[in-house]
């Protein structure tokens, strides 16, 4: 099963981890998308966008109209959500203009520290 890990890491730490994984050869095996803060993660991944990701998990490339049909939402609203997810690097656009979430599972990983 192809899984992506969504994590919270400072950009400097995320880049250092990526460089280390690249050198060790693990970079190609572990799909990770990092957010700088938990607040940014929750801002990008709203409840409606989680619903959209769930509908696109393992579905392959789909049109925005098909994505909106799957989640039973307005095409314009789904288009806005897809644009935000594309900008954040969570979704990918295919050469023919469709969108894809090329994973079958999502793991969210972050640590909450005491203030």
C-alpha cells in the first residue's frame, strides 16, 4: 500500500531530513509532505478537504467534476479546495488536466509540546 505521511516540521529540519534520506536511498520509498506548523496543516487540510482526499485515495486521476460528484459538493467549491491542495503539494495535476492523489493511505504525524 502506498502511504503518504503528513507531518509538522520546521522547513530547515524538513530539508535536513530530506537530504539525509536522499543520501541513504530512503527518499524514494517514503512519501512525506511537511507543514511548518500544526496550524498550517489544519488550515490547509480542512474537514471538507479531508473528505475530498478520502474520496480521491487510490482513485487514480479524476476530473474536478468527477471529484465533486464523489463528495456530492458544488463544482466551484471543490475547485477551490483542489486548488489549495495543489498549491500545498498534496494533490498532483496530470498532463491532461486531471487531478490525482497518488496514495492509498494517509498517516498524520506530529508532536504537541507543552507551552
